[in-house]
């Protein structure tokens, strides 16, 4: 018995050592699950056909560099077809709500957003968009307002929100009624209120100057380049890709990591217009920004990149063309509004592997919140 016991003990010790070696191996060599940084790209209104048409015309997309994929279902509370406010809220907070609601519950209670969790966890935060910064998709990350059309109130929430980088249009909502170009009816000057804390740039020249100079640690920047919405893709300056590069340049200086949301806002408007050429131009403009994000993530190795959409717009279908000639020749639309079709979900980097598959849009919001709450330092 004694001898057998000894063998037993030696075997048990050997097994334990082997197990410890395995565990040690796993913790030393497995890639980190939690990212240090997150870049979330939202192509507003971008369904599978929008991506298809852009890929045919360009030959390839930066979106193809993302390595995990799936679909998000987009239904809202009480509405089969969502709007950008409800679906944006789902992505920003992990909670479904009613159409029109900006990160509040159907009863009007504020819902905490991934950007707010990121701020709470010491991360730097940013929003870069091709619409007014007060529009639904950027608004859901920082404002809590029952009515998406209340741009004036949304601007006040944004001005008080503590976001480190704000790039887009909508300057008029931040200017007092007495100022040229104001879209407010009161005398609050949100630019003045923010200027103590934020560097404000209004032109491409000022934007370039800002990026070319040394900035103080933690310098916060608002680039509001247009009175309301920026113009279409070929008239916009700086481009969304430039805004993305600028935002990354500023945010990457934060040693606690960052959360950046980049929106291709006007893919949706092109879908509402049932304008296939405009859809393709805006989707490629968005894809160029995705390329900037992927260049950063591939270099950095600690950045989760997610590309998705809030809903499909246009009931858009690609019906004929030539892959060899990079040409889409026949398309169709089934609506001037949104459809209920699922939207693409693409991901790359640490934390991306469990995002694959088919999910409700709230799944993405909850996954992002989980990541920023346990972000790798
Ligand atoms: Zn829309």
C-alpha cells in the first residue's frame, strides 16, 4: 500500500505540474482578450447591398481586412423598422428603445452609454462624423434626450459631455442666437462654454495646423466645420478619413486607451434618395476611414475595430453589373425609408472573436460596454 501510495503521489504531483505548465502557457502566450482601444465604425444605413456595390466598383475594400463577421438584427421597441436613434441607442447602451429616443428608455430614463463607461474608466473618447455632431448617431453616445430632433438640447449635452475629440458639423447649434449662423433661439454660447476646456477648430486649415503642432497632454479638441450638416462626399473637407487620422493622432496619446466612434452618416441619406452612385461614393468614403482605423490597429496590436451599421436604407438591391469592369449597371430600391434587413457586423483585433455570428444590435452594445469596463491597461 505504502509503495502504491508513493507512485500515486508522484503521479499526482506530475499531473499538477503539467497542469500548471499549461495554465502558465495559456496566460503567457494567448492573445489578450480585452482590447486597450476600441474604434467603432458605423455606416449609417449601410446594408449588405451597399457594401456589395462599393466592392464591385472599387475592386476591393478596407472592410475586407476585418477578420470576424456576422449580422445584427435592428428592430426597435414597438417598431419593426428602426430609426438611427433607437438602433444607435442599442449599439451605444446595449438597451432597446423606441424610435426617436436618444439613449433614453421608452419611459424616458437615461441609459448609460459605452462612451460614458469609457470616460468613467479613464479612457479618452472621440466622435468623428459626416453629419451635424448633434444628429442621432453621434448624439446617442453622449446625450440623453427623448426627441432626436431637439438638436439645441443635444448640443448642450454634448458641450457638457466631456468627450475629448468632436469632429463633424453643427456649429450653428453651439452659437448664441445673436451670432451669424446660429441655429439656437437663446443666448447660450456653447462654444464659449467649451472653449475654456477645448481647442476649437472651424476650418481645414485650422485642423491641419492643430495636427501639425505639439499639443498639451490631454488637450481636448472640437472641430465643427459646418454650420449644420457637411456637404456630400466630394465637397467635404476635411474628409472622414482625415478626421479619423486626426482623432487617432490625438486619442492615441492617452495611456489609458480610447474609445472612438466614426460614422459614415450620409450613406443613409443616399439610400433615402435611392441614389446608387451616391451610395457607392459615400460607402467608399466611409471605407477609406475604415482603412485608417485598420492601419492603426494593425500597427498597434491592442485595438478592437468594429464595422457595422444601424439599419439598412432603401431596400437596396444590386441586380446587374460586371466584376471585371468594376461596374454596377442595374440596381433597385423597394423603399425611400429604412428596411428591417439585418446589417453587416465585422470585427478585428483583441476581443473580436466572440462578436461573430447573428445577434440583436443590443448584443454589440453590451459587448462593447463589457470591454471598456475591463479594458486592458
Ligand atoms: Zn435614415
